[in-house]
C-alpha cells in the first residue's frame, strides 16, 4: 500500500499556491475543476514522492481547523536561508532549541495550518 495524498481545504487558492509553490517549492502537478463546486490542485515535490491536494470550494464557506490534525512536515538541507526569507516576509515562526538533534521551525500557511520544516544541517 502506498500513501496517495493529503487533502486540505483552502480559502484563497492563489495565496495557498504562492505559499506552497512559491515559498515551499512544490510543483503543481494537476488541476481538476469540479464544475461550479470546487477546484482541486495537486502539488508534489520534485521527485513526486508525495502529493498534497488543495481543495478550493467556490462557495467560499469558512472552515475551522480541527484539533485532530497536527501538521505537514517538510525537509530542507539548510534552515538558515529559509529563516531569513521568513523574517523578510514578516511571518511568525517558532524555532527549535539550539540543542535539538534535528533543528526545525514551525510556520503557518495562509489558512493557519501548521507546517514543520526540518533542517538536515545544524543551524549556524
């Protein structure tokens, strides 16, 4: 069995694409319109190992983040340049303690979902 994708509902598709593609570097793989109801956009990493489905419902209903969902996690080779970009954008983030074996940060996407980014190299 192979995990296919994770679906999250988004309020603003363009802002979400800017975050996931423009900032995190994912690529739009496929887009599917469900008539007037919704647009589904599938994103993946460069190796197409995993997919995220952004679901934008055209009726613009609002959502509450569920307390059962934790976060999406990504890996980068070096957190330092990413942190500089985040700070330049004025975004909130929380960083791991300096003694952490694997450094990480948490940020939030435009809809408030927690995103963990693990750094594979120690921060300087």
